[in-house]
C-alpha cells in the first residue's frame, strides 16, 4: 500500500469516495457537487488530501485524509486541522487509517506544525476509539468549541 497526495488524474475515484463518505455520515449525496468541491480543493491547494492505494499503478483508493491549514497565533506556528479521515468499508480492518495517520503526523511535523486538531461527533464511537488509539487527547479542560449556523 502507498500513501500519496491526491492528484487530478484520480478525481473521479476520489470524488466517488468523498461522496460515499458524505452519504455515510450525513445521508447526503451529490456526486456532481462533490466532484466540483474536491476538484477545487486539489486545484487551489486549499487542503492537502492524502490517499491510500494498493500500489502506484492502481486507480483504486482505499481511503483518504483531508487536512486544512491553519495557524496558532499564540504558538506562532502552523497547525493542521484533520477535517476528514475515511476508509472504504471494503478496506477496513487492515490498518489503513493508522498508515494514513502516521503519514499525516510526519507531514505535519515536516511542515513545522505545532499540532494536529480534529473534531468528531460524540456518537461516532468507532472514530473516537481510533483517535484514542492514535494518542489524540480530548481537550475538555482548556477550550470550548462554538459555532453559529449561517
């Protein structure tokens, strides 16, 4: 298995997996809109998307991790927001999420980041167990997360 940064030549396969991810978590599906969204992310380099593939010649994608850049003014350093981490149901249980995560950590460290942050739904027990096994810590002592719907 290889981990590499997503490229436009795999847009169709990546958009299908992103759309399935959206459907799995929200019930929403719109392949055309998802394709345009992912295409813009890749073209504009708005995020860094890593994909897991069986080998360099394959167009199959087992999973992806989507990182958005941000910064910490207090630390005066970059940080990365792990916004999406998904492994296709057919490929689960093979350590792909762990391999993606190790790649993310190395990438973030090499970029000079102070940390990686993420959020997940309270009832997403599978993701919570994964993040706990990867040494993420719940920040329930220092910060509160607020949002306003627009």
